[in-house]
C-alpha cells in the first residue's frame, strides 16, 4: 500500500480564497462560512493536494504522512 497523507486546514488562518478548491476539485470544499476543509481527513498521495497547499496564500493547509506524522508541507525551515 502506498503512502497516505493526512490533510488539515487551519480554519483560524484560512481566508476563504477558494484557491485550494480550484487546485484540487473534490479534495477541498468551502463551508457556508467560506472556510475550507478537506473532503476527507486522509488521502492517497496526490499532487493536486500538494499544489493546493503550495498555492494557499496564507499557508493554512498542512500535509503530514499518515502514521509517522512526518511533515510533507509546509517544508521545514
Ligand atoms: S487556499 Fe487557503 S485560504 Fe484559500 S480557501 Fe483554501 S485553505 Fe483557505
């Protein structure tokens, strides 16, 4: 089985730009308060989800490897 990612959106940081939904349709959705959330808390490794995290203007999206918790995004300093 391949690696899985755990995807989280910090709702205190998200400004509801909707860019993540554009980058990864079906992987993120905006709620009625225009706050993004992942469609599922875990996903297979998915370049569109990574593009969404990279494209978020406020870096509200965090991706970690499910299980080990190793950070995939944002890259560590
Ligand atoms: S791209 Fe970032 S700020 Fe915009 S809706 Fe998605 S998580 Fe929120």
